[in-house]
C-alpha cells in the first residue's frame, strides 16, 4: 500500500509541474524509474521519496538533452545549473530547473535540521557535474566527435547519474558520511564501481543499436571503431568481461565495508545496501534486453509489483484473501490506459 501511495504521490508532484513534452509525459507515465520503489529503503522513509523524485528529474532532464533541447538550450540550462539561477531559460528548461531546485532545497533543509550542516552547495555541485556530463555527450553527438574510451567512460560514468541518486541518500543513511563525500575527489570506491558498471550495463544490451541510430556514443561502438577487425558480438563480449570484473571488485569492497563498518573510510551497511539496490535495478533493466527504453516491456511488471495482490495458495480456508487495489484508483487506471496507447 505504501509503495502504491508513493507512486501516486510522485506522479502527482510531477504532473502538477506541467508536462514538458509528449515524449517526457509518456516517459513519466509509463516506462522509467518506478522500479526505485523496490529499493532497500524503508517503505515510509523520506529518503525513499528523495530517491524517487531525483530519479524522475534525471529521466526528464536526460531526455531533454538526448531528444528535445537544441544545443543552445542545453548550454543555457547547464550554465543555469552552474550558477543556480533560472534567468534566460526556456519554459521546458525552467520546469526542469524548478523541479531540481525543489529537491535540492528540501534535501538541504532536512539535512540541516538533522545534522546541523548545510550541504546545499555540495548538492548543487553534484547535480551540475551530472548536467555538465550530459552537455559533453550532446556536443560529442552533434559534432560527431570520437573521444577515447577512457574519456568516454570518465564522462559516461557520471552521465548515467547513479551517484546523483545514491550519494545524497547516503548522507541521510550514514550520519558519519561527510558532506565532502559528495565531491568527485572523495567518492567512495564502491560508488565509483557502481557508476562504471551501470554505464556499461546500459551500453551492452541493445542500447548500442539505439545509440548508433541516434548518433550517440557508446562503449561498444567505440571499441568497434578502435578494433575494426572485431564484430559486434566480440565487442559486446569484451565490454561484458569488463562488467564482470568490475562486479567482482565491487563485491570485494562491499565485503570490506561489512567488515569495517565502524571505520569512517568505509560505507555503513545501509549505504552499501542502497548501492547494491541500485545495481540490482540496472541488472533488471539491462540483464537480457533494454527494458528501460521500451514503452510497454516493464508495464506488467510494474503493475504486478505495486498494484496486483499476492496470490497465496493454502489449504487453510480461514485465511483472509489479500486486498486488491480498488479499480477506481487513478494511478491504476492511468497505467492500464497507457497500454493501448503505447503499443506499436
């Protein structure tokens, strides 16, 4: 029930902000980021809502950079995030800025009340780092530039924006985590590994074909460009090998964090669980196909996870059957109504 209320709450907040475009409205309505409801945070946690809201902003802003905004619009928005001022922004960009400002203000105010420190500037810098990476990728795409694989990964591990979600949330889960840990030079190794793995998982499964069609860069396409004697399958296998190696490294760091949880240099268990939940999300999206960028692939899973009652089989006829979500639920009707509209 709380998961369902959280989804409806998040949708209400963002629909009240006003649609940015038909594409973004469809994105919010059907296909992206609801899976954050399945993370390790308590169901009634304020941090869970922070994670969900941040994920939605990332989805909207990333689509704006990939699809909707002109290069001039993107540059203006990136500069606005840098100086944290909405002057000169177009209506869609201003919507993104105000939504982001609302999240940052709420997080900073809550942290100030709980911990007595102001992390407003650190949060703004964290988001600017992400927007700057999207800007770099947009320039590469539109100029048809080919960075080195190292340059691509340095930017790509930031543009995937997993750290933009898990690091602020971790500040509320671990009172000993310093605000300086929100700055790139202080990222924990577990966070860095999560960022790289998430990026490469995104690249591996079908995304390379989508990126090639849209003129975007991808680690697999770059590997093929630098190794012209290899076919696509060999390049995918190469990148998948990197992912498996990085996963092993992440597990090693997680085990160290569990062994030395009292040490300030190591993440506490709640933070580690959040990192692992994020990895679980990306594995689910991209384990066998790119479900993240399809309109209908995950819709049934979302409905089953959040709306449909559990079906219990028992010989005890006295058990009370689980309650179903009322059919008049607005969110349920919305999800069901999306199916015919999104089918090709």
